[in-house]
């Protein structure tokens, strides 16, 4: 009976010892982490690239009082536009002629019916989406000559040319590596000033890539930038 009590008491002491040992180890790890010195820095990478896609809704309007004549005018001027685009190097595969949007002004309650105007208005869009940036830019700069054919292109917000860069994945690895290198340089400068050394990365996060025009009025050229945030462990 006494042996049994001794065994139980010994087991209890052993269990308490294991618990205290575990707490001691945990406390030691926590203390170690609390005393760990780190520095958090940001690294920037920037690159200028050429746009690789142009989107241009070539928009114009025609009007008239006879639907049959209006249709003929639409077909004629649409052919002029498509021929104009091909002349400047934009192939058939890079543009689509959208269905005309025709408005009957006599049925529009918001129109001033006392004002003299054509009965029908048609809005036509030839939608261009091309990787041939030079061809689109050449057509755009020469578009004023369409006025000689009685075509005045719309230049509102919905009709403006947009240039895009779609090959971001091709330059991502290079830019992330550059941003990380710049972050480490900043960390090493901080460590040098504080009498420390840069050790391993504790954590890192990558910001979003931003793509903007390289300069106002230069949408064909893009500026790509990314910022990475890196936290380094410092050692003596």
C-alpha cells in the first residue's frame, strides 16, 4: 500500500516537473523572440516600357430624314473609315464594326421639338484593338483628314484612345528581385549606422504593381512600379 502511494506521489512530482520544464522552455522562447531585433524597410523598383495594346473606339455620327438614305450614308462612311485604318497598317482582324445606334428624335421626350433638326441620328463605332501601336498612332494623328470625306470623329471620353501594357508577367520576376535588393541595401545602411548586421528575412510582402503613363501626353510609354516591404532580423 505504501509502495502504491509512493508510486503515485512520484508520478505526480514527475508530471509537475514536466509541466514546469515546458513552461520554462516556452518562456525562454518567448523571451528570445521578444529580444530579437528587426528592421522593416521598403524597396522600390521602376521600369519604363512601351505599351503593347491600343484600344480606339472610332466613333462618328450621321443624320438624315430618310432611313434608306441614312443607311447608304452609314455604309459609305463606314467603308471610308475601314479603308482609312487599313491604309495606315491596321489589319481587318484588329477592328470590328459595331451595330449603329439610331435615334428617332421625334419620339424622344427630352428633345426640343420646336427646334429644326434631322429626324434620325445614327452613332457608328468601329472598335479598334490592335498591338500595332505605331499604326494606330499614325491613323489617329492623320484622322483630321477624314473631314475631307465629311466625317468628323467624336473625341469625347468614350471615344478616346487607350494604351495598355499586358506583358506584366514577363517583367515581374526581374522587378521583384530589384525591389528586394533595394530593400536589403536600405536595411544594410540602417544596420551599419546602428552597429549591427543584416541576417535572415523574417517576413516580406509585395505591393501591387502600378502602371501609369510615363509622362503627361505620352500614353504610348508606360511606367511600371512596385514596392516590397521586407523585415530583416538584425544580429551583432
